[in-house]
């Protein structure tokens, strides 16, 4: 293990490390993942050790393309195929009945496996060089804010993993949408980088079930997750809350698009001056990290509008905070 994990774009080196059972942080369109050979239980165990991740929390398996699904899943419902045809590569994870080739450590002993095809040119090339898929949860200590740059990974896992493949900033910035199936009926287990309306257009029989669980079917279902060390609150009406409540002087605000007039501008972090939920989602984790590192006593975040990627942004804020 390198005492100071190198960062670079050497795909040959990344592939060799993974072939010998090592750990490589990989870029995706959502967040950086901590990757290992998904078919090697010893390699997968290193992911849990590096992240201090509980073994009851399953991992997502990353594939080169949709043709590989049949290698690892017993069934591929037509509704799931439609989503894969339309959104892969992309921020979509499908939870399907697993084949025995997938180690139980990957699925937390459950009967299903979470599969996705990531959308990033470096990781696409890397997966094409390998004869195995990659198990890859977010490349950060368990429960903390997910990383959206190679620097984020290095700051927290440097010295604990073998290599960081630098693919630049993640364009989506929040994790994939996770969907499970019972026949042709779909259940969204985690809101993420896809607008649920686009999913509903292809899977009319769809429900959203993102409640927390101590025995989750997929990553991202735990109640407390994606959290900064600084205490974080969320407010549906931030201006009203600031008018009616006393807050510590050393408090930062995370606002959707418009700074609060009666608050010091240098203590405010704006997610998207253009009112773009896509931009807000892509910046969310970087802003949370910046505010967390600034030494504030409290962070108060404004809820995003409940449309497009807004519900996914609010889901991440809820799991990182205490609701007002």
C-alpha cells in the first residue's frame, strides 16, 4: 500500500492493480467510486476495510455494458431493459436477482445485486480492459460526503488505497437512481441523478420507496448518510426560519440560487445562481465539503424545489441533517 496514494490517468496501472486484488478510486459521472474486482471476495473485503463500511450495506457492481447483465443477474425484466436501453451508460442502478457468481459480501447476503453501467470515458476504457466487473461504492469514509473530485478522495483515503484515477470533476455530482423490480413493477429505492418523471414515462407501474432501512437492499437507504462533520439543518423556508429563530453567529448558509439579504455574503454558498437543478446537484457535495472544512458551528441548507433533480438533492440533505 502506498503511504501517499498516487493520482493519475494511467489506465494500465489501474487495471494491473485491480487484477491483483487492489483498490483503485475511479471517476464516474455521479461520484468517485472505490473499486475492486467484484468477483473476488478478498478484494471486496478491502473496500469495507478502507471505508470502515458496515458489511450489511451492499455494493453496486459496475459493468462495461448492458450485455453483461445476464452474466450476473438471473432475470432482466422487460421494464428494466427499457430503462437500461434509455439510460445506460448513466446514473441508473438496477437491482435484480443475483447469480451465485456474485459474492455474498457484495450483496450483504441478499438475493439481489445492484448493477449499473457508468458514464465516464476513463472508467469505460478501464472496464473494457478487465474480464471482471467492479464493485465500487463511493470513495470516502462511510457516512461522510461523497467525493466528486480526485482531490476529495485523496484527502480522506490517501494512504489507504493503491491508486486514484483522475477523471476530473463529476458532471452529475450525486449518486445514481436505484430501482428494484417485482416483475414489471418498479420501485425507486434511492432518488438520484435521473429525473423520476423520465423513469415513469418508461415504467408506468412505479413507486418511490426510499425509507431508511437497517438491512438495505441497495446503497443509500440508511437514514444517516452523506453527512458532514458540522451539524447541518435544512429549512423549507429559509428566510422565515432566519427571521424567527436565533442562530449561532458562526453559521453558514447553503442556498439554492439567491443569497439571503440579511446574512453575510461570505457565509453563504450558492448552489446555482442560474436556478439550474442540474448545476445544483453537481455542486452539492463540493459545497458541503467546503462549508464543513471552514470551521462553522452550524450549516443551514435551503431545500431545493420539488421538481427535476430537486427531490434527490433534498434526499441527500435530509440524510445529512436534522430536519427543521
